[in-house]
C-alpha cells in the first residue's frame, strides 16, 4: 500500500496526474485558496462546466474535465466547515475522500491528488483532517484496486510532516 500513497508539498495545479481534487464550495464556483488556484489554472471553461453541474452538497463529489490543467480531470468535493467536531464533520470529511475515490474508480482515473480538504477557510484542524484523509483513503484503496497512486498535496512544512508521519505509521 505504501507505494500507492505519497505526499507532495507544493502547487496541486502543477501535478501531472489523471485527476486533482478541488476543495470546492457548494455552488462549485471559483473561490479562494485551492479552489481559486485550480479555477485560475484550468481557465474559464472550468467555471462554465461547474455551472452546468449545479450544486454539490458537502461530502459528495462531481467530475469535470481539467481543461488547461496538467490533470485530465478535476473532482470537486465540498468538505465540512469545522464547528468543533460534534456536528458530523468527521463523517462528512470521510465521505469527501470516499466519494472522490469511488468517482475516480468509476471513471478509470488511476492517479489522483487531494489537497488538505476543509483545513483552509473551513477551519478543520490539520492533524484531525489528515488522520481522516489517510485512514479513509487506505480503507478505500483496499477495495479499489484500479487506483494506482494517491498523492496528498500539502502546502508548508507542518502539514507535510503530519501527512508523512501518518503515511509512515
């Protein structure tokens, strides 16, 4: 399993994989942070494709082409806003990873990168989110043999070390 999981500290829009995951908002509209960076790098066609999809409730996932990105596809998922952890946030966050990976498998996507979902403006604590991300991804990869590589794309030394520690455990 360890050869199927990796950590990359850098810009998710520069990865040459089958798909990257967008930390989207429910409207799938261009936003700030990772979402804004993905929309800027993909070009205006991404916003048009997202508008045709309509809304995406938290925990679900949607697929669009990658347009001007190196990745062929973008999987959009809406993570939970952190309210202290007792309003279903862990379950919703796990659903983001599960549903994104299942959508990838259904579309013959073999390599995929995730940002640290919900940890930016949605306020989810990085270590708690990383534990859910890694545990959920490991569980799904046991069932989804078609996915060859999952990259956790971090930004900065602290989240990178958290993910590396979890992957080596």
